């Protein structure tokens, strides 16, 4: 972390990138960002499936900070460019507003505090 910002580019491993801003963490705070891609089927432990078409499920975890905003970019490898990103909050899928797309990649803003939950992209 430096100046409330951090960048984790995991595109080579998982097709994702997370950019953090507006965190109150002190400069030098160590953070760990993990992106796990599950493909078209979510783990059973999540319970509820999204109603999106051509879904790709992910889990994005940030350890070391609990505040700020995260710009999350994820790639759908199912062949259809995604138009929607959702994350699970209190057992329901919540649509991310203000998303942008480029080819099979979609980017949206999610509060860091909500990133210890499932994410799905699709149409």
C-alpha cells in the first residue's frame, strides 16, 4: 500500500486484476490479493447460483486491509463477452453499477469490505 493505493495484476494466473484506492491503511501495509476462478459452476458452499447467462464465477479475497474501493477486472473465458458483474452480499446477488467492458473482460467497482464473497460475470 502506498498513499491508500495498491495494484494486483494477476491476469497471467487467473485473468484478473484488482486496483485498490481510498484505503486508510498506512503506507507499507502488506496486503495479499487472491483471485480464484471457478468457471461456469460455483462451489456448492455458496448455495445460490446467479441467474446470469454464460456465467463465470470467481472469488476475490483481500487480506491486510478492510476499507477502500476496489476496481475489479475479470475475464470470461466462456466465449461470450460479459455485460454484467455481481457479488454476493447477505445471501443475495448484487449488481455492480458503472461497469465497463473490453472484449471478454469486465471491470467494476466493489467496496473492499465486500470482497470476501463470490463474484460472477456474465450476460
